């Protein structure tokens, strides 16, 4: 089959011509051009999805994963990490055991554990009662309960170094978040193997002229991946532009989506782990005390928002595909080229999704 496009985004470059797909893989690019105004890009890879379409992944069943997956596919996401915020140990263990490995729809890459080894000084929406001091035995129990592909922790906490070492031994990507780390502590963490920062500038030590903190170090240190929520609430437009000017090519768009995302509800209350969240003015999920608690952002909206702030289309898409794949050390997602799994999103010239192909399942979502 052909995707019916006039160009495809291949390794950051628009290649004129259609895309051929057979048996769930891309077999050719640069074929005779399809309809004008349509371009194929790699399927989006979301590193941080707490929930979607009314589903909170911390308490999700197999049927819930199917429902959320179908909705994620409509937003162009063909691979993602269910994200579990800090909660009681048994809740996290149960969530890991319940996470399916072969659900229909987008591929589940593995769990992103956002906690519980976070700073009580920067908890964000995480309940203080569920934060834990670094504990290798607890980490081992979590890693033994299910496939974990990323963990967010506060690297400055006493005893965090052995956690980072254990995670790296197990091939788990380590990100710093909900952290009060100084610049010195941040540099030490990145030297040790922490590879990125979770929702930059949110729930972390503020940047100051003589105390740049972990955000300042991450922005100026080559190789550190900067995960960023571009929803108009987490960061000012000027902050997004600043991040991009410092770290273009190593910025990963994440949605930090929670259960209200992907729904048509204009309000109401939803769960984020143990936290009850209300949808406030402008669609921002807000905890009772006014703290931002995830987002209702979709990945296609994140790409559009970043592009609207002046980032070239090819690079905005790369922040939702190649960069997150690279952060996880994956070469089976985030790319559209001959030999790769056929995870693809077809966009029109308004960046509206026209079709989505999810590799290996022949799940095509077409729109008129």
C-alpha cells in the first residue's frame, strides 16, 4: 500500500514522493507523488502520559488501556510510556503488573515511574505522603513488577546515586524532575548517567543569576534531553523560545496528559493517581490548592504549538519523534524510513491529522 502523500519526513528532511508500506514496514520513500498538501511524518512518541480519554493509568484495566490507546492513536501517538505518579507502593506495583505488553493501538514502550524518589521541596501535584527517600530495595521491587523504561527522580537526595547506577545497569533511562538540585548537584547527576530533565522549569529549582540550578545546567550541557510541556500553561511562550534557542535538537515534547486529555469535556473532575483534579479556566488541570496537575494537551497540539512559536516544522516533529526515541535508546520508533516499522502520521497543510498507521497491527485511522 501507499500512504498517499507528496512528501515524507525522513531523518529530519522532507523527501519528495509517496511512501510504500508492506507487512507493517516501510519499504520505500520517494515514490511517485500522491495528493498535494499531504506529508507523512513518523508516529509520535510520548514519554509521559498519566492518563487519557477518562482513564488514569495508575488504576487502569486492560479494557481501559484499549480505550485510551484508541484515543491516543487519533492524536498521532503510535508509541508511549504510561506514567505512574508517586503513590502507595502497592498501588505502583499493581499498576506495573496490570500494564499490558500487547494492547491494540499504540505500542506501550514500558512504564515511566515519576516518583516516588522526589524532593519534598518540589512535589508539584505529587502527594507528600507518598514521596520516599531513595531505597534500592524498593526500586528493585518496582523494577521486578513490570517493564520500566524511564524513572524520574530527584538526584540530589541522599542515597540517590545507587538508584541511578541500578537504573542504568538495567537499561532504564533516568530523568531528573521534582528536584531542588543545585548546579553542582546537577552536573554530578549528569556525570553519573542522568540523561534528561522532566518537564523543564516545572517542579524544579528556579533559575537565578548566581544559582542557575538544574534547569540552567541542563540547558547548557550538550547531550541532556530537555522534556517540555508546550500547552500554554506550563511555560510562557518566551520560556519555550529560550529553551529551544539553548537546546534545539535535544528537546523532547511530552504531553504530561492526564485522564481529562482526549475527552470532549469542558470541565469536571478527574483522577491523577490519588489526586482529584478539576479542569480550570483555559483547560488547565488544577489541584484543589491551585497546583498544575498534568495537562489536557495532545501530542499533535504540542507539535502545532511549538511550530507556531517559530520552530521549523521538521524540527517540531523531530521533538515528538526522533528525540524521545533517542532518549530511550530506541531505533524501532520515532523514524520513518525504509526498513523501519510503519508508524506514520499523515498531515495536511494545516497540520490536521488525515490518517495514522500503527506498525504491525495495520491500524489505520482515516479522516475525511
